[in-house]
C-alpha cells in the first residue's frame, strides 16, 4: 500500500543545494511502485516532491490538452518539473530555479502533505504557520 506523508522536519541544504530526504519520508517514497520522484513548483513559495505515479495522475488532464487550447498554466507547470535524483550519499539537489522561487537559502522544512512532500524555506514556513488560527481552521474542516 502506498504511503501517505505527514509530519515535518527542519533541516538544512548544503552549499550545493543538496539535502537528505528525512528517513520517514524516504521509507514512504519506497512504497510507490516506480521508486522515482520529481520536484515541482508548489503553491505559496513551496517546492513539491511527488512520487512520479502521483504526479502523472495529478497532471493527466493538463497532459491531454490540445495545442489550440494550451494554457499558460500548463506551460508553467510542465516547465517546472525536475527529476529528483539521489547521489551516492543519498542526497537530492534542489533545482536552482525552484530554490530561487521558494527563497531557500539554507534552512528548510520538509512537510508531509498526503501523497506529496513540500519543501519550504524555514522562514516562509514559520511566517505562514504562525499566522493561522489552528482551532478555527480545524473547526471549518469539521474536525
């Protein structure tokens, strides 16, 4: 059964933009059949890391659009997908373009969000989460 990701981990990227996927998340990624995954530009300044099968499923409707119907959104989405390849030490490198868009310098937070991971600049993550009224938001969701 394919894993759902949850939890968060604070860590750092090195000078070359590399980091290790937290062990709990790495173990979850290994439950997906293809064992390959990709970085994609996320919302609000995040970088998403999807198992490739989940990414393909999520983008199926965009992939089917006709040339005459091509939208700027699909252009932006497809041009911001990068394979996440591990080096011999088990590190992945954040694509420089996505790293810049996300404002990542050194400190990052990797967050499990169901079938994807999100990588945030630690400062941006704190800025977003500190301004949320947790109780109110959970009540809106009926939790």
